[in-house]
C-alpha cells in the first residue's frame, strides 16, 4: 500500500504539473503567430565570423542587424514584399537616434508644471510598423499614426500613466525634455506571447540617418 501511495502521488503531481504548464507552453509555442501572414514574416539576423591571428576563427550569431541592411536586401531581391524595422532602446546611439539608451519623458500639464517618467521600453519604428504587425490600436489609424516625423504611439498603460483618463491624441510629450513628440495613437498593451517589448513607438520618418 505504501509503494502504491507513492506511485499515485507521483502520478498526481506529474499530471498537475502537466496541466499547469500546458497553457504556458502552448502560449510560448504560438508567440507572434497572431500577426497577419505570420508564416511569411522573417527576422533578419547576423552571423559574424572573425579571426585575430588568421588561424583561429570565431563565430557568433546575433538576433539583430544594422538598419540599412534590410533596405539593401529588399532593393536587391524582388521576393521581399515589404519590410519594417524596429530599434529597441538598448540599441539607441546618440549620433543616430538623438539619445542614448537612458531615456526619460517629460509631460507638461496645463498649468505649465511638468512630470518626468523614466522609461525602459522605448523603440524607434518605421512608419508602416502597425500595418506590418497586427498590434491593435485603441486610438489612431494604422496607416497614419507614424507617417509624420516627430510622432509617437503609446501603449494603453503608458497613456494612462501620462494622461489619466484624458484623450492623449495630439498631446506633445518630450523625449529627454528636449525632443517634442506628438501623440498620434494608442495601442493595446502587448500580449505575453510576443517577442516585442515596447511601450512607446517613435516614428523614424524624416530620420534618414537611421537608414
């Protein structure tokens, strides 16, 4: 009876763990598969091979690439139907993006007082980003929100943090209290099963140096 009890308890724990982990595993296996035409979306990565002495070679794979490479490949290969680029905050370079990876946002109130918010999930994205990926917008038109230079789209959580219940559209926020950004849209908070992590998406329109 004692051995049977141990077996039954072990089997019960195993089944319980399976039922607890199964939804999580399914969610992870379906990461970013909610995007339209997800089967046709590929990510451009970088394989680096180098030597210091012309004898011993080293290799590394990177999940990121230089912004201009994607455009060059699209220009040379007709099979590429469309491209979009995403620059996460960790990749910000002041000469290219106007800021390093330490970012804060200044929001001015109607009485001219201002509040500062330190942000860790800011990204520069191409104007077609919300057309390319299927992240739903709560406010704004996917074809227009990032079309103009100096525009930004906020997550629902960040919009509430900055403006409360007020409509944020056409409000101006300031990147590092210097670069004005016009709020043109709000997107649903990102689901858990996506690779992307961003709360503010700033348009690359007009920033030719990012090419």
